């Protein structure tokens, strides 16, 4: 498992035992840094789950879509809302659609 996020998200998941992490600190190069981090994690066969802050996922939508549409079952990329709220509006509907897409059927959350 790995995480790409701000200091708060990364520190919280580090406390939970996640050792692979990328903290995005530079506001100027965040898009490039997120792309580099995600590309590295996707290529690593030891990483099965990637947690990424929603606001950073927008910089790599094409790469996330490519991974989700790929034939390999891993890595699973999970976007989490920031402390300022979700960019997707109705979070339940967003995750319901992601689960339906990944699993192939409706799951009540």
C-alpha cells in the first residue's frame, strides 16, 4: 500500500503502517510531482493499493483511467477527499459508481 497526499493524509496513513508515501509540498510543481510518484508506484509490482488525495488525482486523470481500464487487477487507486470536502459533490454516489465499475455490481455503502 502507498499514499500520495498532503502531510496530514500521509501522516495519518503512516500511523496506520503505510511505509510508501509521497508528500506533495511544492504548489508550483505539484502536477509533475504527482505524475512522477504515481508512475513509479504503478510500475512497482509490490504496490497493490494506492491512496491519492482527490485534488491531486485531477493532475493524473489520464493515468488513473488507464490503470482502472487495464487488464491487471492491481494496483487499485483510491481517491480520498481532502479536509476541505470532496470535489465530486455527492461522495456516496461517486464511490458507489467506482465500486460498481471495479466489482461489477452494486454495493450499498
